[in-house]
C-alpha cells in the first residue's frame, strides 16, 4: 500500500505536525512531502493520502496549495483514500476557521478520491463559521495553532 503525507506550510507548523502524524502511525521517513516540491501529477498512484494545510490569510488556501489546487482539475484521484488535517486560529479568524481544509477536501473528492476518514468533533471549539464542517463535524483533524 502506497501512503503519503503531503503538507503545505509557511511557518513550519504544518510540517512539524505532519512528522508527528508519521511517527505516531509508525511510517518510515520519506513518506512526508512538501507540496511545494510536487506537481498535481504526483498525487495519483497513492492508495492513501494524509493531507495537511493551514488556512492562510482570511479563509484561503496556503500559498503552496494554490497552483496544485487548480492543476488537480486534470487529475483522476479514483482509488485514493484521503484524510486531512488543518491548522487555524478559531478566535482570530472565527468566520473562516479551517476553511483551507474544507476547500482542499472538496477538491480531492471532486477528483474521485474517497474521504470520510478522521472526521473530528466541533465540541469545545469557539468559531462562527467554517467551510470544513461536514455533517456537524470537521472533515479532518482540527488544530487551533498559528499556521
């Protein structure tokens, strides 16, 4: 089974979390990749992807995910299962908390990937709105941390 953990980061926090996830899952080094070093054509072929993204600016994708996001329109992700994790600031950006995670999750599903793994409860969070909510839960692991 081919597993990848792909992250985008501007401050290093999402990369650090990607490595923590890798270690906790007992995966070998080398499965964690920076999306800045990838192209959309690198994504097919994985059986399972764990995708990490901070919400950047006000409810937007992190910079390195922008080019990939559009380029994914030409990629078939059928057969790939995904799980996502997102970093954000629920108090400072209450109206757009973890929007980047929801935007990216939707894109991969639109391209044929299978999701629904690792949904996270919204209990205990204080935010007004989020594009990352599916059926009352976050569509992935929700981390309130500086991006």
